[in-house]
C-alpha cells in the first residue's frame, strides 16, 4: 500500500481480439446456416430443428425465471425472448425478463436501503431489487443451457439428415 505504483497500464484500453469477435458471431451464424442447409435437404427436418431450438431455448430460460419465482409475464417473456436473443450476442433473454419483472414488481426505496442487510437466500427472494437480479441471472443461465442443448439437437438433426 505504501509503495509507489505505475498506473499507466491502467489508463490504456486493451486491444480486442478479432478471434473472439468471430467466435461470438460465428456460433449463431453457424446455427442459422445449419438450419438453412438442412431445409435444402429436408424441409420437415429443418422445421424440426427450428422447433427444437425454440423449445430448448425458451423452456430452459423460462425454467430459470420460474426458479427465481418470477411473475408469469416475466417467465413468458423469457420463453419468447430466448430463442432470438441466443442468436444475437448483444442481447440476453434475462434482460427482457428482468425488465418485465421490474415493471410489474417495481422496486421500492426500502428495497434499495435494505441491500446491505441481505444475509440469507430468503432475503434475496423477498427484496425486489435482488429478485429482479435473480430473474435476470437465472433466465440467462437457462437460455445459455438451452443454446447448448438446442444447438446440439440442431447439429444432430443435420448430421442425421445428410448421413441417413
């Protein structure tokens, strides 16, 4: 603490890797390309891929919101947003569910004042601020799991279509 530190490294913005950008946008584009390619081989299988993508993404995101004891409209929002937000790295299903939760169950000043007094899991669920954060986090985790499982199903159906 008493030593002198060089702070110039903290003032520089680190360069971003193009590899990461390609990866972040490449996965959603690959999913879309695989589904489009499957449609050329077998339209019914392509439709099945879309159904699998929507069901896995939406259901697991909604399950996350349900575990957070979200309002039914927040759960429905998580279900509807997840299949689309999973294809866009700039969006997240939990953000939409959290906005709906915040609009329906508006945090009070008291909730903000009590943030420092949260010590149990029960407190997290009773404080409206932290409950909104739980809805956001758990809906996002569900959507992430749905992306992996739904993506695997899309790939599996594609492989089964091109290699009968």
